[in-house]
C-alpha cells in the first residue's frame, strides 16, 4: 500500500536528481540524461502513490500526460531538425559560390526548423498545463498549497522561456579578400626615432 511519507521521499529524491540533471547535462556518457529519466520516474511513482492514497486517479493521469509530452516534444523536434539539416546539406551540393540566389531547398529547410521550434514550444506549454492540473489537484486533496504555487511557477517559467523577439542579426563581416589595414597611430603614440 502506498503511503504519503514514501511519496514524499521518492518525490524529493526525484526532484533533486532532476535538478542535478540540468547541472550535469554536459557531463560525458549522457549521465545528465540518465539522472533526468531516473528523477522523472521517481516523481511519477511519488505522484502515483499520492493518487492511490487519495483515490483520485486524474492526479496521476495528468502527470503522466505531462511527462509524455515533455519527452515526445523534444524528440519530434530533434528528428525534424535532423531531417532539415540533412536536407540543407544536400541542397548545398549543387550550389555555386558567388551566386546571389539561395539554393532551391534552403527555405524549405528553414521552414522545417521553424516548425520544429513551434512543435517544441507547444508540447512544452501543454505539458506544463497538465503538470499544473496535477499539482493543483494534489494541493486540493492534501491541503498543501505549496503544490499549487509550484504548478503556477512551472507554468510561468514555461511561458516566459519563450523569447519576445528574435536576437538581432550580427553585422556582416568580411569573409574574403585581403584583410583591412590597421588604423594609423596617432602622433602622440608613434615611436621616437
């Protein structure tokens, strides 16, 4: 039989592992991803224990939908970006440098990359909405308002992670020809003869 103390322990350990995964994401052998998966599984087991204890299965269902969307969204976006990159590389095979036109498949690949970004953002936002639903129900059933606050903070964080505008383009740089000559030195800095 599931207990709330067991759910508290599993959820706490899972949250810590998920937090550490963000810090260790750059670590070799994908240890950050492994920690994230273990942390998510422990949090799912904790939420399942809470749902069984309270007798309210939508708590677990909403959390499960959230985790599924949070995994599927980036996977779909990564596959689309990989396909777009392969398409972009193949379009440059017949490209002649010095021409002023874009290769024929350039805009299609760019469109696929934008589509991948939109899919990723939509999946993460919907995932966060399901997570908030789950936490709101837990807060109501257990009478612990920190879950409601946590769900709201997740939703706010997901919403504000979307940039308001794209970063500005860097100024064009000279990529061919002789280097630009250095600026002349002022008379006060010229060496004495």
